[in-house]
């Protein structure tokens, strides 16, 4: 699940924190990086578990309404949403259950939020259309939750605040992790039953190696990379730069120099986007130009051997 976009985000955060910390220890910093990435995978599982928590609350509501209907001789409520085929499969998923059994936090600790989420879902048009439809297929049940996730979980300020209280590591993870939850929902197949595979923590060991290698190169070669910045621009004045800009360019240079298979244009694009997210309003355009200049300088001076690939222009 953990991809290079998320890895770059974590390395920007932890490199900045490393220089703000007076007691710098590389071994501890690497452990913190891996722990921070593991917490993103925790979030992925917790968000899947939130879907299960909603289903369980809905089942409880149907049970209460059914008991009332029996007492009053009225029509029993529909169980269609409470017994949604996709959510039952997710609830019984072996990988998710194994994960949740090891955790101290559960959504039962946040039952008021779960109930509020249920109320929002029950009041929306997508839910009403689903309940009125005669389509009782697994595909319809799964598609409903893809829509509901986008409507009420992907963009939910209350949930964002709650997750921040649950773990400080989740402040900036959710936007990326949401994409993996939606991908997981889409991949679910009724034929897989309880053995449906969730996304692994790492797609492969290469991504874990990428994280450690990029972080080490960034920290251990900091003086060299900052010298490259100075050489590329003789009028460079570090005191006038946002400190985060320096950190982002340092990591970008580390990636250019350390990973020959990643095109320069890809590296520039990725770190320009991070500059827009983490630094000033003007940082994106400025870092775009500077990284392009630095990359050409490294190429012209023989310090970087891979080509610029001018056919792919950097983002503005």
C-alpha cells in the first residue's frame, strides 16, 4: 500500500523535524521513518474497519426497530443496508480481523461519531435510491459503499479531527490513504469470501529500501547537496529562502543522485507538488525553476549521469 508519493511526504516531514531537533541521531530517525510509514498502514485498516462499524450500528438499529414493529404489529424494517453483502464480507475478512485483534483502538470507542455518520448516510439521496432499488446484487452493494465513502468519509472534517486525536502521525496521511481504501473496495470480489486480500503494507521490499536509501542520502550528503545548490546559482542566499524550500530541494537532489531509474522530470514534478503543499505560495514555481537549473548543472559538470529527458517538461 505504501507508495513513493507517501514515502516522499514522510521524508519531507521527518527531514524537517530532524534539523529542528537538537539531538540528532540517524538510527533513531530511520526508526521513526519506518514507524511513521507503518502508522499510515494502520490508518488504511482503521478506515476499512469504519465501514464495518457503520454496518454493525445499522444492524443494531434494525434490531431495535424490528422489536418495536413486532410489539406494535407493524411492518418490519428493511435489512438491505444492514446486511449489505460487501460489508458482511469485509466484516469477516481474515486480514482485517487479524489486524484489529492486535489493536487497542476500535471504533466502539468512537460510537458517537459512528452514529452521526450513520445518520448522514441514512439521510442522503444515494442511500434512499439504494434502499428503493430492486437490485440486490453484490456489485450494487459494493458500488454503494464506494459512493458513500467518497461522500462521507473521504471529505469529512469531523473525521479528520478525530483521526488527528487518535494519532499525530495521521495528520497528512488520509488524502493518500483514501485512494487505497477506494481501490480496495473496487477490488473486492464475492468469490474470494473471507480470504479477499487487502493491500499489503509495502507493494514490495524495493519501496521500503527506497525510503531508507532516500532518507540516508538526504541527511548524510546534506553539505554536498547544498553546495550543488550554491554552484547552480552564484547569487544564492539561503537566509532569504523558506527553510522548508531548502529541505525539499535537498531531498529532490538526493533522489536525482541516488536513483538512476527515476527520470529527473518525475523527481522535479513530485517535489514541486510537495513544495506547494508544505511551503509558501510562491515555492512551487521557484523550486521548479531551481531544480531544473540544478539538474542541468549536475549533468553538465558530470556529477549526474542520467539524462534530463527534455521531452518531458517539468510542471509549472
